[in-house]
C-alpha cells in the first residue's frame, strides 16, 4: 500500500436523484476507501475520500464515468487538510 491521502471532492452534473451517493459509497467500499458523500443544496454532491493515492485515482475515474442516469460533468478534487486515522467506513451523510 502506498501513501494514504484524503481528498475533498465536488461532483457537478446530474448527480442528485439518480442514485449517485449510493454509487459513490459502493465504489469506495469496493476499493477499500473511507470517507463520506453528501448532497448539497446547490445540486452538487460533495465527498471526502481517504485511502491509497492510486486507489483514489482509480476511484475518481470510475466516478467521472458515471453510469445509468448519472452524468458527472466535472469532478473537482483538492487535498484535504488531514488524514483521519480513525476513519473506518464510507457513509452517506445527511
């Protein structure tokens, strides 16, 4: 396993009301990543994702690809301030 990093991401596009949060959660769990995903009032979806940098790159590619009714027009990613050592799961936040 490589370096563990944490990113804050914002997805733009058709990402609410189409199962996007569940898709993100399932993808993250399959890849062994931790964090959270949440719908925002402006129609975007934000998330923090933590794990191996190579897995996060692969995760971002899968998220951008979308699927079904999901359409990601843009995925903004920035390094989060800190890695959370006690982060154990990937959850949908409300």
